[in-house]
């Protein structure tokens, strides 16, 4: 499995399709935290709202770096569509960790006043929850679940927009609401829901991949 993840990662790096979401992430963080970001939970609320759509974009990138023919060859060589789907999910998770570390550390470095270790830890978990939710949405709205680029893009945009509208009923909404009200008691449940969403996206890719190859 590690070798398969490494292969997909090399293919992703070679394609350079990860660069637009990564650069957007860094550019917006640079604007958000160019001055005093203020209170830690307030600052992290903004970057958590950012990482969700960026991670959704990254999920689409991970799911579509290989074209359908190349993905079929990879599945046959790797021993099945299920292994490829799991490797995709793991690669997307690694990307979320990178995005989360950047978003968590940035205000710590740029702010004139320190954040406590507990605040930084909560911020890291909050970013991971929003990031995992994003990649789950992105992968569910991509091949092989949605085969065409246009409908896939519309689906991602629609889901992200609806998520921000429905409030705390989603993992992202629970995190943002918790940060705003300084009550993160729902964070463990949101974390489980986010991981389950990524797992569902992997299962969907596994089950639908052979049918739509």
C-alpha cells in the first residue's frame, strides 16, 4: 500500500495540479494573517473556513490526476480498485495534513502575541476536520462517481455553498460554530463524521470504478 501511495504521489507531483489549491491556500492565509490575527480561536475560524473548499479542490485533483484508462491500468497492476481507492484516500489525507499544518502554524509565527499549546492543538484538529470533510466532498464529486468535469465542478461548488448555509449540521459547521462560541465539545463527533466521509468516498470509488472504467 505504501508503494501505491508513493506512486500516486509521484504522479500527482509530476502533474503539478496540486499547485493551484496550495498556492490559493497560502495566498489567502498570507492576506488573512498579514497583521495581528487576534484571538486564536477567532483566527482559526477563518482559516478553517478556507481549508474546507481548498481541500475539496485538492480531493478533486487527487481523484482525477489519472485519466480513466491510466486508472484502470493502475487498478489492475495494484491488485484491484479497492486498493487504489484506499491509496487515493490516504494520499488526500496526507495533503490535508500539510494544508492543516500550514494553516495552524502561520498565525503562530506572524502574531505578535503567543498562542497557548492547547489553542494550537485545538486549531490543528479543527483544520483536520474541515480538511477531511473537504477531500471527502471533492472525491465524492469526482470520477468515478461523477464522470464529467463540468458536473463535477458544479457539484463541488454546490455542496460547499450548501455546507456554509446549513450551519452546525455538518462537521464544518460544527467546527466553525464551536470556534465562534468557544465551545468545541462537538469536535470529536465532527472528526469521526469527517473521517467517515473520506471512507465513504473511497468505498464509492471502489464500487463504481470497475463499472465506469
